[in-house]
C-alpha cells in the first residue's frame, strides 16, 4: 500500500458518490440497492486503470 493519505481521495470521491446515490433514489431505486451495486461494481469490475493504458 502506498503512503498516500486517503482523506483527500475520500473528499474527492464522496460528493460524486453522493450524487450517484441521490440520482439512483430519484430514479426509484432503494438506497440499499444502490450501495450493494456500487460495492459489487468496485469489487468485481472491468474498469481499466488509466495509468496502465
């Protein structure tokens, strides 16, 4: 693990994730469903690492 402080990253990501959750609830999904899918996507994703492209 690197020595990078996690707090600035959390501060960067928190409002983006909050917007995703808000939009999902507005679209009719439950908070629990949204969180479960977000966890699943992060845990088992095919997102490409932009630093390795």
